[in-house]
C-alpha cells in the first residue's frame, strides 16, 4: 500500500524559513506534489517534483530525493498569509488504472508576528 | 475562469434522508474524484472516475454512490446518510494526459452534517 508521513504542526515567526518534510512508501512512483489549504478553503496546487532536485517557485521551493523516498517543501520569508495546512501527495504508477493521488495527513503551519 | 463548482456548500440533514451533492468542472478534465476530509485523517478518496461511464471505488466508498453521465458532472449520492458521514467533502478534477497531470483542482467544499 501507500503511506505518506509529514509532521502534524510547525510554528514559526514572520520572516523565518520553514521546511516541511514528507516521506513516502509506494509500490510505484510518478512524482511528489504539494498542496496548500487555508482554514475553510479548498486545497490548491503548489508544486510538483518528478525528478530529483529542487524546484523553486517564488518564496516556495520543493525538493525530491527518489532514492530516499523523501521530499520537502521550503517556505521562505514567511508571511502571516502562509498560515495554512500543507499536504504532500504522490501519484502511484502501480495504481495507473486509477491514476490516483494519495495525500499525507497534512502539516499545519502557524506563523506568528 | 477554470473552476470546479459544488453545491450545496453547507447542508444539515437527518439520518436516512437521501441527498446528492453536485460537482461540475469546466476544464474538460477526464479524471474526477470525491474526497472527504476529517480532522487528523487528511483527504481520503471516496470514488473516482476516469471518464464518462467509468467509475471506481477509492479508499472509503461505503455508503456513497457516484455517476458520470457527462464529462463535466460527477455527483455524489448518499442514499441513506448516517452521522458518521458528517464531514467536509471536496470534488476535484485533473487531466492525467496533460503535462500538468498532477495538478488537481478542487471545488470549494461541502460541509455536511448528518443528525
């Protein structure tokens, strides 16, 4: 089966850097993606890594190491509006018939002034 | 504007009263799915559909039905709702055949309470 592990909560101050780790176990693997969800809102896509390395999108970066079954989301220059839950998700080729995305439990990031 | 819409956004009902939550997307996506979100459990897939008339169970399908008669619509049906189906529900869509295959678009959510 598939499983994804990520910390449940992280607290940091404005301007700081936060790293959210995600380790996964899958029978197959296409790539790792990240979603952001504000309280009361819907998840929105942030980034996707299919290959090893770092992908940068503004203040947010995502990293993947396929050999370690590990990735992380890096939030830089934290702002109050970054307070949200962040989910990692994997797409598993072994479930190609469903092409299913499986989500981690989410990491709640609380940004303090 | 590319979007996924759901209705209703909020619903309070009683045990056993059949209900339908509608979902529609305007992006011509082939793949649609329903999730429920409960505290501490993340997003769990209920049902998915790879295309018109093609549906299959996700991780937590018990007590739910779906249909996919048109590409844009994917309603979620609770034939006999029970209190353990009280949850926040999200419809989502994406296009597996595109370069953005892993970009999933979510609807705004439906908060359902079953008394």
